[in-house]
C-alpha cells in the first residue's frame, strides 16, 4: 500500500468508488473483529453477503455532488407557462 493511499489520496478513484472502497473496508474490519482476526473459508459466503449489504447501503445513500443552480442558468426571459404566445409569420 502506498503512503499516498494512507494519507487520503484516493489514487484517482471516483467519489463513488471511494465510498464503495470505504464500505467494504468497514465491513471487513467488522467481520474480522467478530471472528477473532481470522476469516475461515467456511465463513466466506456470510462475509461476502455482509459486504454486499454494505455496498448496497453505500449505493443507496450515495448522492453525487451537484452544483447549485446558477442565476445565469435561469436568466433566459421566459413568460409564465400558461401565458399565450404570439406567433408571427406563416405556420
């Protein structure tokens, strides 16, 4: 493991992948603590299931950072939705 990873550089991972990595790491840490720092081969299906549950929770909770709407985005002169529009020229 590189020192960059330890000090917080996500090694070029997207924010979603960082969340998923962290969820997996938290669950593996919890599973190792529950099982005396050792995961037996017979326990892998249960550990995999618990990791999957944490990944699903991370995906449901994760929301991409969205930029707030800017005034420039709404600066186009628009009338009310129900106002009649005048059409000039032939149709």
